[in-house]
């Protein structure tokens, strides 16, 4: 090659490089504009979803001057789980469930916990949007309350509905022994049912002598769907009967307080629809028959009582039939109270949320830890977790993927959320939740607009899974 031929070759090469660089810069510029536009679109979509959320639920009523003060004494006690048999339990105020707490919306409640147990404990107010410091999660929102010590919880529930309280310390033992109860917030503007009652369902593993099997949190419980027992109670009894007259209209609030068992109640010949899920009203009436209630879940059922007879409420989630309780109808027919059940007609659909990027994904799985099975979220077992940060008032999308062969009812403290999709298909359940059940292999996207700031637990409500590490933390930060 001559020198001039070499120089012209270099020039050609330089020109090619220059052209290449120019093309690259144009591509980079275009990509930047496109990315910008798409993240702009994402922001617009989030803002739109927040505006659809509107005031689906919000700050609640102006707190009234009233404060109800209740003492809850946690202590060893005796209950008749089986008729005529004394079973040693741990109870609030000597009964399982503990006292059925009720207060009107806008009222403040102060609960004085007196821990007379031989172990530390705390109380969590499941589903109630309490100030973070009142949430009852040991090591996160408070120190455990030592035996012989007291702790007071005070809050003004901002939402009316069916909630419950339970120990949040070593739940696989403390819930199983009986430390739970219902907490209903009534809305004085709602219509009056003939009867408005709570049914707290629990599942017990009893020994031959009718005592609670003292072998808690076994490897088998952890490896399976938690502890499933052999005795199912409604309000602490295997023989619960609700006495009604033909024509009555009943608001039946069902709470699943079991460690692990899932229910699908069958109402048979009864005219029953769900009007609220996990406390909050649904957009429309939903079929109550077979509605799946995982540990932590609640449903409010609007029930119209037919002609005299005995109507058993059974469960058939597993395919085996369990009789839960009986509705006995007798006496004269009364005029059925005629009103439209309170529903949330403006509940957002959030269909567009399917197009949104996922902010946080959690893959749920099990692994062999050092000395025990560990249940993990993204291969981390609590307390070895990173907090997921959300800004209050903005829309967040979380993906839950069940990589395991077992059930996981995932419960988020402090916020309600809505299921956006299941296995990539858009879903509008027509209600918010605080607990969603994942079957093996499920991929569920949930959306929420967090309102309440603080560090909130997010965990599986199967107590043995949670105690084996299946819990993480979500930080809701003030916008600013
Ligand atoms: Cu009902 Cu963190 O629990
Ligand atoms: Cu689980």
C-alpha cells in the first residue's frame, strides 16, 4: 500500500467512525426521548390511578370526644372447646375468643394490655389503620411486653367494618392457644339488621384428652400449610347455633382466626351474599357460597332467613365436609328489613394498572436453613430483609409469585390493596383486601395507594410460615 493510499484508507475509516458515532448519538438521543416519554406515561398513569382511588377510604370521621377504655388481660385460662371438657388455653379476659369489641366510627379506643402470661406478648389490630406505633409488631413497632407488664394501645379507627385482634408474638403458639378476638367498628349511618353478629372460626389440634397439642410449630407444620387441627370452633364452641325467626335479615361477620386452615363456607339453601371483604364494603353483592376465607380474611354476609328449619353452615374447602355451625329458624315470620346494603359503588377498577411497571416483586419459597426450614420472600428470611419504600399518596404495584407448592395468605399491615391481575390476566374482584391467598404457582399483582406512614409488616398469615421467616417490611414515607 502506498502512503497516499494508506492515508485515504485512514480517512475513510475515520469517516466511517464519525458516521458510526453520529448514528449512535442519534440512537441514544431517540432512546432517551422514548424512555423519557414512557416514564412520563407511567407517571401519568399512576396519577390517574391515584385519582380513581379518590376517597375510596380515607381519613375517617373527625374523632369524637369519646374514648372507650378496655383492659385486656392475657393469661392462662380454661375453656370448653369440646362440650364438658376443660381445655387449658391462653385467653384475653378468660375467654376464647376474647371479648367481642365494638365501637362506633369516630370513637377512640384505649386498650390496656395486662400480660399475665408466662411469656412476652403484643397485640395487633388486624386490618385497622392504626398509628404505626400501635401496630403491635415486636421489634418493629414496639418492644415485646414482658410477663407481668402492661402496655396501652390507643387509636381511632378510620374505617367501619369487621376487624380482629390477635397476639403478634410467636403466633404459631399464641394464636393456637387462643389469643384473639373480634373488633367491629360500626357506622351509625348504616341500616339496622335484625341481628348483627360475629363468627370467629378457629381450628384446634387437640389431644385424646381434649388438651391443645403442646407440640407447636413442628417441622411438619412448617413444611406444610401450617398447623391444621381436628376440631373446628365458631366463637370457641363446636356447637354454635344461631337462633332466628323466618324473615330476619342478618349481618354475619365471619373471621378466620386459624393458624393455617382455609375455609370455603357453604350456605346451602340460605340466601347469602358477601357485602364486605376484609372489613371494607364491596362494590356489589358477591356470591357467598364457596367464598374462600384464608387465615386473616373476613367476610360480611347479608343473610335473609327462610322458613323454619335447621340450616347447617358447612365448609368444604378441602373436599371434606365440616359442619361449622347451625342456623336454627323457628317461630313467627317477621317482616324482612327492607334496605339496600351499604356498598362501595365508586370503588376503582384500576384496569389500566396492568400496563404499569412492577415496583417490587416478591418470590415466595422454602429452603433448608441452618437448623430448620425457612420460608423466604426473595430468598430472604425475616429478620434478614430489606425494606420496600413507598411514598404515601402514590400508586404502588407489587407482584407476588408463589414458587412453592403450598398456600400463602399474604397480609399487609396498615394498608388495603386490590388485586390487579392473576397470572397476567386483569382481575377486578370488586373489593379491597388486606390478605390475599396465593395457591401454588400463582402470580398475583396487587395495587395500592398507601395512606398511612410508618414501617409495616408484610407476611404470610399461616403462623408457622411467618414464624419461619416469611415476613418482610414495607416503609411508607411521607411525601416530601
Ligand atoms: Cu393478622 Cu401481622 O397479622
Ligand atoms: Cu405461607
